[in-house]
C-alpha cells in the first residue's frame, strides 16, 4: 500500500548535511503573551464513540476509543503556533488502567508522518489507494492494541502538525529540534493522560530510529520499558565513507540473485546475503581501504567478483573505482529490460519513466514512493478517517509525506562530534544506564535505503549490552509490514517483545531468533 512506502530515507538530504541546526530556538523558547486568546498549548479532540477490533492475540474483540492530541511547542506574539500532534488508541476493555503500557510510534524521513506504522500496527488498516476516501478503514487483526495503548506521533510539518512560519521554516526541522519536540510531546501526553507511571515503549522507523536515539538524553525520567527500531538510520556518517559501499553490497547481491542477474550458486536470499557480506567485510573492504594504491590486477579481480555478484558490467565497476553507487545499481541491474529497481524495496521493479519533478534527487522518484510533481503527499483518506474517528475537522490536509521539510533539514547536532552523525552511541549509553530496558531491531534484506548490514555494524560498535539486543533480519524491504506475511511476523515479534518486556525483569525476555 502507498501509505506503507511513504517513509523517506535520510540520504535525500545529504546536500544539507553541514547545515547548522537552529538549536537555540527550541526547548527554552518562551510562549509569548498575545492580545487575542492564544492557541491552546494542549488540544484534545475526541468523540463519545467506542470502537471494536478483533485481533489475532485473543478470543474476545477489543473495545477502544480514539483521541487526537496537539501540543503547541511555541506560540508567537501574533498567535501562530508550532504544533506537534498524534493519534492515540486507548483500549477500554483491557485491564491494568493507568499502569497499562503505552507505546509511542513514529516514522522518519525526515518529513514522513506516522501513517505507515499507524496503519500497520494500529487497530485499522489503510485500504489501497483510492478505496478509503470515505474514511472506512478495515479492522487490522495484527494490531498491537491488546498489549499496549498506541500513540502515533506526527512530527512538525507532517500529518496535521505545523510550523508557525507559513513557509514551513522551523528550528524543529533539525536533529536536535526534532528530537526535543517529540520528547516534549511524549512527556506532555503522559502528563495530560495521567500515565506518568505507565511502562513506556518507543518505536521509530528509518530516520525515526535516529530520532529515537537522539531523544535518549532527554527521556531518562520516563519509565522506558523497551525500544524498537525498524529499518533504522543510525550512523549517517558511515554511509558517506567507503563503509557505505561495504554495507550496501550484500543487499545488492541478494537483489541481483533474486532477479536472476547474479552468478552466485546458492539456495536462498539469506545465503547469498551472507556470502556477499563475508566478501564485503574482507577482500572488498581491504581493496577499498587501499584507494589509489590498489594494484590494477587486484582491481580487475575484485571488479570481476563484484560483477558476478551484482549483475553489473565489470567495466562500469572499474570506472567507478569499485565503488558501486546505490542509484547506479538500481538503474542498471535491470536496464536491459528498461526497468528500475526500488531503493525502499528491491523486490519492486517498475518500467523506467520520466521523473514527474526533475528538480528532486533521483532517489525521490523511487517507484515505491508514489510521489507526483508535488513534494507533498496529501492523504485525503487519512484526514477523512481521523475526522470520523475523533471528530477532528477544519484542518488544512493530512501531509503523509513532506519532502520540503526533508530538504530543509538541519544536520548539525550537539550530541555528535563535528561532521559526525551517529545516534547509536546514545542508545548504548542509555541501555548501559538502564539495565531493565531491551532493544528490538528489524532490518530487511531488500532495503537499500538503510541496508541491514549498516544497522548491524552500528549496533555492534555502540557499546550495547548484547544480551538485551535482538536484531531480526527479514526477507522484506524498508517496511517489513509491506507484505501480508511480513506484517504478521513483524507484529507477532513486537507483541512478544511487549508482553515479555512488561514483566518485572526484561531478563525473562525470550531468546534471539
């Protein structure tokens, strides 16, 4: 479904990597007094309706209510507010009351709303494009609502959340500002709903994983019980070096094998991934390390092996000095058939067509993404659904994806060294300081936006307690819930994580898969 492919990858914003974040404008910004009544700092919208869903985790249907909550991060002197908002599902038929676990979820981009996770793990599924404009979304049997109340957060300039500046400029469109905004929303939500003592789980996908990591220094007073990362971007710096080519190679090889372009004789996608990983971390890595000092004969040998794995022409690989750019691979591996492979899910192959917007980076025209000529995807069906579920009305459109926010992103952070953007050590510090917290991570063999080897590398170099970290590799793309079978396994694994990590000690958590 389109909604499940709207989570953008961070490489769209490489040109802004060195932009200075306007960190001084967030957090401590005062709320200015206004002559007219100012917007509410906290806005709660709810009807008196009770809804029901039948899930796969129990015999009895669940009854629940739906809230939409908006929090004003700042209000200007002329009553323009910067807001962050979210949709909450609270189970009415579940036990535990105020002590019931709460899971906060968000996607990435930057510039993506929470809609992919919302309709993968919430109590309703989003229909195929064009079939849900009347707001009728079917029940989702894979919802996690039986295990925890669910809050799907839309960061500034996504969903119905907005910057105070009509042009969309905001200090919250930055690493630190964005992390601060989501952290403040979580704190405010727990206070407003009298849930400060509830066990809290936080889930972030793609850039949302990086956001989650950067929230760790400000989230220590929350009763965090577990963290979930889905195809996370963690170390943005690694992908800008030769390591990026090492990380991408196993996924390229697995893709070429699945498309019939590889010469590797193996029996499964996972096997070819592992064969390519071993080569990438040894011979290939050593060759790249030598740079221009690499002998011509060795370069020939490495190029021949890369060509056999990836299906690309040996000469093209030599011309690129053995460094296979991701977009080059996507555009060339099926070029003989006039096809383009998706970066977000390499199982998706579409005929090459002229980009609808030539001013965007090539990655923004990914066949999984569904962007037209506009940099925004405005989801009328989601707006209609939320209006019927919560009574919310009168807002200016639900932005499921906003590339303008992505392009404006500030990539400097006070939590990272100069020119170094890696959130994984912050996760390591947090888990070392909180021995009751476990970390569950998903990665897909078919994801070239955030290759699973990059995730594995970041996690193994962050000082994380290995016994409390599970990395699940799946035969899926950037969104493990894209396929029906993948969604069931994905939700089942998180459900187990929620129910086991809710026990007095996370050491009761089941072993690694």
